[in-house]
């Protein structure tokens, strides 16, 4: 008999996340005022529930907004979902749909998990999330600095088990629950190599808790009901969205920069040095803005003493390739900085040349005038 068929879940929940980059930055204080005045619903600055502030804390605590509950049709069954939105000051909004679960076995839990993915997962139900996003964006428009024209997004799905009919240790749960199949979304048996790979990022602090991270899914066993792990996974996804945005922004900017540099250098006139200087100033402004925001994103969560949550957070960042994308952004910023420095030197050189020519002309004029007087 399959051991997972005897695994009974008394309580848990499914958490679907969809994150969007919506602006250069968000004024969270103004957003809270607007949400209270226009939507008439609660908002609050969020913090990690159990971690000590000195051990793990937000650099700028995000703003958590309560939205009206939504009904989601999962395989023909209408299910009520709790909806919320978390605003990060660096311009990302994380929408969340929470569906409570109770009294079901592991197979039913896995089926509900997969059904939710089919209903509002990565490749479907964009309209569901866009409708929620429009509610938030319409209400908070005055709090958005430079709203994004094109919306970049990421999604993630978390299955959370809080109470089992039979209390199990993390090791016993690994043996009895088919977690790799859950993370892969597969019903067919997986190879041993695939199972090992899917379980690579497993974390436990107590004997009876477990976190397993996948690329677009995670499983959390947390008998104490702590929400810190889910919040940390969300923050890592928010950082992924923002670094992807700047990576794509710089990818588009570099070819335009090369073209503008060539145009400025081909200009033969007294205004050429001014054009070069203006272009250098634009590049400097771009570098300053991107550097400021990427530093905010880098410091979104400050980790000092909580070793367990720090390991989960670092594992999520590594899995989502956030350090690699951040390094790519830094390389492109370095190219723009070098170009700015070269243009600045070139503009200074051209100004010096113009000054030298002006001095020579003045000397010639003085000589001509002297000869004419004689």
C-alpha cells in the first residue's frame, strides 16, 4: 500500500502568489492613506511573525492590503479564497490567494494543489490576477512613482500543511509523502535522480517542521502555523521580479546607448561637445537611479541571526537565480559607467580643444588688428 494514502491532513492551506512590477517606486504611507479612504479596507505594515526584529527584518516594511474574498472555480467546485496584496517600496506588488484546507488525505491534497495550478497558475487565469491588480493600481495610482507601462510578473504556489491526524517528524513525512511528485506536478512515477534533485533544497529547524523549495512550487510543513517561510519565499520572488525588470531595462538601453554615442561622436559642430556632455549626463542619471533601486532590492530583507530562515532565504534566492541576474545587472551598469566616464572625458577634451581654438583665434585677431593700426 502507498504510505501516502494513510497520511491524513487535518488542516492546511494553498497559497497562490502572483507578483507584478508596477512602478519605479511606491510611496507606502500615501498608499495606506489612499487604501483607507478609497477602498475603505484595512492596511498595515507587515513584519515577520516569529523572527526577532534584530535577527531578520524588512529594511522598509511592506504594506499589506486586505482585498475582498474571491470565489475560484477549481475543477467545477467553487472555493472561497482570502485575497491580499503586499506592496514593496521598490515598485512590486505581490497578490496572494489563500485557500484553507481541512480533512483530506495526501492524494486529495496533491490533486487540489494541481487543480489550483491549472486554474490560476502560471499559464492560465491571467485575467483573474489582472482584475485584482487593476483594483489595487486604480486605487493607489497617486502613490505610484513612474507607473510601469509594461507589467513584468512572476508566479509561485505553496502547499502548507499545519496539522496531521498523526503527528510526524520531518524525516517520517519525507518517507510517507510523495513531495517530489507534488513539486513536479506529476502523477506518473519519477526517477530516483529526479526525486533527489527535487528534494535538494529541504530545510528543517525543529524535528517536526519541513520546507522543500522548487522552482515554481514549494511544500511547507509547519505545525506551529508560522507564516515566516511563506513571507520569505514571497520576498525572494519580489526581488526576482525587480532584478528581471532592471536586467531587461538595461538590455534594451545598451543598444540605444551605443547608437546615441555614435551619433554624438559623428556630430561636427561647435555644439558637439554639448551633445556628448548631455548624453553623459543622461547615462549618469540612469546609472544613479538603477543603482539606488537595486540597492533597495538587495537590502529588502536584512538577515543577521536567524540561521534557519537565513538558509531558506538564501536557498530561495539561489534557486530563483537572483544573484546571477543581479550580477548581470551590475555588469551592464559597469558598461554604462565606463561609457559615461569615456564620454565625460571626451566632452572635456572637446571643450579644451574649442578653448584652444578660441585662444588662437583671439591671438590672430590681435595680430591682425595690430597690423591694421600700423
